[in-house]
C-alpha cells in the first residue's frame, strides 16, 4: 500500500487507509484481493494505492475505458447510419431485383432506450411505406441484409456459454436491431415444480426452436431462468424457474442472427403492406448493370446519448459495438482481439501505463479479461484532459442518484460528489469513476474486490461504498 507523501498527515487518508486494511483483512476477503487506486486529475500524482499493479477482472467498469475512447476518437456528436436500398429494375409495379438493409454498426437501431427514435416496429413500417412510395407492389427478388462493415464474428471466444443466450450476452453485428434481443412469454403453472407454458416470442421469430425445461418456482422468487443458445444455431434451450402466481412472465433472450431477423421481419412487414416478396433469384449479370439506390438513411442518436445509456445501465451490446468501431477506425480491423489491441495502443500513445491491461472485449463480460486499478485510474485521469471530457463525465452516473448506482450511498456525503460505474462478474465487484473531495479537487479512482466470499455480494458492495464515501475526505 502506498500513500502520497503530501497527504500522509491527513486525517482523511489515515481513516481511509485503516478502512482499506480492515476490509482486506476481513473474512469477506480472506481468500481474495482488494485493489484500489486514487489519482489527482490535476497533477497526476498518486493519492492512494493498494495492490494497484495486480491484473484483475474489471467487469463492467471496463465500459468507462471503451466509452472514453469512443468519445475521444469519434466525438459526442457522432451518429451512426443505416441504409434501406434496392438494386434492380422497376417495371410497372414490379421490382426485378433485391431490397437491402445495410448496417454500419448502429447499436441502437430500433431500440426503445431513446426518446425521439423509432421503435423496431415503427422502423419496419417506415421501410415498408418507403418501398410502397416508389410504386413497388411486387418484389421479384429477395430481402437481403448487408452487415459486411464488421467482421462476421459477433462474440468473443472468451464469453461463457451460459451468457450467450441471455439478452446481456447478445452478439455484435454491423446490423444490430432492437438491441439484438427478443422477449419470451411464459406462463407459470398453478403448482410449484410443474412445467411452465411457452406462449410465444416478441417479435415473432418462427425460425427459432425452443426446448423448454423451465419450472414454476415460489412466489417472489424472481427470474432464475438460463437460456442456452449461440450465434450459429437457431435452437434455444431454456431451464431454471419463474415465480408462481403471475398470468404471464417475460424473460429476454439474445437473437442469434440479428441481420437474419431484420430480413425476416422486413419481409413480413412488406407482406402486411400487401407487397409480396417472391424470392426470385436475380442473375448477377442483371444486377451488375445497376447500382444500389437509397430509399432511406436512418440516423442514430448522438454518441454522447448512446454512451450515457451504456454507462448508466451497463449495456454490453453498445460497449462492444463501440469497440468494433474503434478497431475499424484505428486499425482497419473490427475483430475483437485486434480492436482490443487498438484501444490499448490508443491510451499507450497518450502515456497511460497499460502494463497489465489484457482485455478481451469492450464490455467486461469476459471473465478472462483483466486490468489493473492503476490502468483504470490512469486512463480516467488522462481522459479528464481530453477536449470532450465534459460530455464523457456526464455519461457516468452519480452515486445515490442514477443508473446502476442509484441506490448506493444514499444519505452520505458521497451523493453528488462521486460519479461511478459499477461492475459485477462472478466473484468480482468493482467501481471506477471520479470523486470530488472536500477541497473541490477532482480525483480518478478504481476499486476491485476479487474472490470475495461466495454469497456475500451485498456485503462486499456495502463495504466498497463505505470506502467511496471516505474518499471524499482525501
């Protein structure tokens, strides 16, 4: 443990140091590690550190690095675009050719998280109406999707199988849609232990097949389902329990093939608008005669708003899409490993100490990714000097007031003085962000508690919040 010489006589630093030692030596962490780094953003000096060079899982605190990088590279005003196109010849009311949806990596397309944007159902209606507006009443061709802007691998190899089927484990495509998720409607049985009934999905995706082994649990037991699927299969295996006493219960899954679902849903929307798609194969020689023509250019919310949702609510899909965009922009390669290296090099060139920074994704979902708290606090310190820092700073939730930390530290002096991103993965609880101390100085910080006692997440979280409260006196 090291303490800045300038502050060693401070009562605040002594109290904080004592609290850190107490937690590190407690039963909660008798088999684990507590790592902390606090830095001054003004002069970069170390204020406090303990186990700061150990490489540990960052969990979702990694999203701060990803969003800070995206904001630095693209800027808060940046918007993603998606295109509706057709290629072929229109004769009378018939298109002899194909309709395309081409994605450039908008993570928010059709999402319900943003005001003023179209829900996926409204977007499909808009596209069908734009096709009809051209006078097309029959498509003698296909509905095709173009996700070639990114590489085809949608998930890192390091994600665990139990996460891939759930909404938070949705893969990243250049054509994302409706947060790459769907809802499964289930009906619990009248008695505990009996099978539940699968009522259907929203949206309707008949190409998915389900093997349902979910049982009815006790009232108030919550969602204990696990969805097993993967990006190269349309089969979903459901297990676990949902609570008794509800007419319907909804769980969310990850769409295995987002571009494929877009193509299917647009074809259905056209059929509903009485524009049949006859699935005719168009000769390449015919299509080569004409280029694609744009029917619609749909624009995402600005990057600052997407980053806000990413950090407030810990949206893995958005963070990992940012990482692929960064890889594409910085190195010309959107593959996860290449993009992770590109982001690492970005901060190395800004003189951040990246020793021990071994990430596998942009969201922190990978349990094998690791960083040091020194990495996190140093990157956040450097980010505070970037031209777009104010935009980035506002994307981080205020402790006790918003996002995933809205219920933490209420009634303490940390409220209003700490902006923090939380992170949680099996055996790890983490926080990172910025603290304003009693002298009005802004400091960057990171805390990771790794391998705490099983079943004590609530207790370790409370202890880490206690440390964050004490940080305001440093």
